[in-house]
């Protein structure tokens, strides 16, 4: 028979479970930020500069953990140690993500579109990271993918793109056999 007590008894665990999910998600975000920003705490000598970078990153990226990962990598590679550099790197990461979501066309005489080239082998299980500036060139690369069943010494393949900001000039498939 239907009664309010039965309905309450049925719905209470469901509602409590769903109300717990935002807490779990916030805990996940907190853990991700703490893990990524821990490396920056060691990197920045100045505690005030670290706190400034941390607050800006939280306000700027919010739940976009991919952008946070790109930004932390950008800070380390480009050796950014000023407030102006931090602001510029935040804006650069956002701009790169915006360009990546709507990639411009690249004329064939200049090379390949880096955003299309990096996804060229996705259907074959070769996934690359984002196309980014690293030291003196623009690059995107995959992890080493093991192939074969040889046991101890397995063969592997990796995919690399090199170029400039606007076009990938060199595609490289590296096989370690």
C-alpha cells in the first residue's frame, strides 16, 4: 500500500546519493588542483607569487583540468617567474584551447593543420597530446604504444608532429623494433 512513509523510505537513499555526488566531484577537483599545483609550489621561490598563480588558475580554469595541465607544463617549460608572465600564460592556454576547438584551415604549401594532423591516427589507437610550444619548436606527440607479443622486449611505436604555431611541417612515426 502507498504511504508517505514508504515513499520517503524509498526516495531518501536515492536523494542522499545524488546530493553526495557534487561533494565527490568537488573533492576530485580539489585533489587535482593540489596535485598539479604542488609542483608549482616547489618551482616558485616566492610564496606570494605562488599564491597569486594559484588564485588566478582557480579563477581562470575552474573545472577545466586539461587547461590546468597545459598551463602547469607551460610554466615549467617557459620558466615563467613574474606576475605578467603568469597572466600571459593563462591567456595563451585559453587562446590555444579556443583555436583548437575551431581550427583554422592551413594551405598545403605551408604544411598540415596541426589540429587535424595530431588526430590523424586516433582511429588506429594512437592518441597525441595537444600541439604546444616546447623549448624551440611546436610539438605534439603520443605515448609509446607497445605492439607485438614478444613478452619481455616488446616493440613500440610513437607518433610526433613538429612545426610552427600555424602549421605542422614534419610528421614522424617512430618504430622501436
